[in-house]
């Protein structure tokens, strides 16, 4: 067998994240309220956590016509759902993806995060249901885990999931007036 020469080190290349977005969708990520009258916006994100800044740009743009607090909160909660999809589902595996779908409602914005479900070797029945619950002590700074869904539970107006571990869809609704969110109480 011939001896192969070692591969020389490759130079690192940095590209702008918007170069990863098709031109027709770039307005989803510009952070401006120039197209506020959408009903839904949907985008499929790849499995890399390196794309989370792009996720935050998408979420910030979806809420661009609202107050700074609203935009921040919507982006924070949506980023948590995206991070959970990467960390706790098959969507975080190479070649996989997850979808964020933002819907405008009369009273606020609703975001759905669809992932590829839990990574398991056993078959999961389509009828099997396991609903997510927030850890009641999850907001304690000394807790080891469980902060993400506890944060979603405290800050979103409403949230839930479809209960299907094989193909999870987690959603939250954030009212324009931030009613039923702990956010206004935290800022006093």
C-alpha cells in the first residue's frame, strides 16, 4: 500500500451567516419590521449549534414590530426551544434538522418548534404520548438541570407540546401585553 502524504492544515474560513440563507428568505433574518404583515414564517434549521445566532436573528425579526422587551423575550424563549431540539432530539444529529414556525395571532405570536423526536433504539408507537413538564424547582440557580422548560413556563403566556416523543412539537404563545408572563415582575 502506498504511503500517503499528510494533509496540510486547512485555512479557517469565516462567512457571514446570511450567506447560508437563500436570497428569497433573507428578509426573515434582517431584524427590521419592514414586512410586519405576515401570517406565518417557517424556516428549517440544520443540526449545528453554530446556527443558533441565525435562529436568534429569525426570532428577533419575527417580533421586530414589537417593543424591545417583547423582542428580547420572544427571542429568548424561542432560542430555548431550538436549543432543546438540538440537545434532546435526533434533530441534533448530523444531517438532521428542526423547524421553527412563527404564527401571528391577534393577541400575540405563537412559535412552534418541530424536531425529529427522542433518540432511542426502541420503536415508539404513534399512539404513545409523553407530555413535557417544567421542573417546579428549575428556576433555582443552584439546580443542575431543568432550567429551560421552567423558564419557558414562567415567561411564556402559554406553552405545551404534542406529547409525541417520536416526533416532538413544542409551542409557546407570547401575548403582546406580556400578560401571564413573569417578565414584567422581574423588571420591577
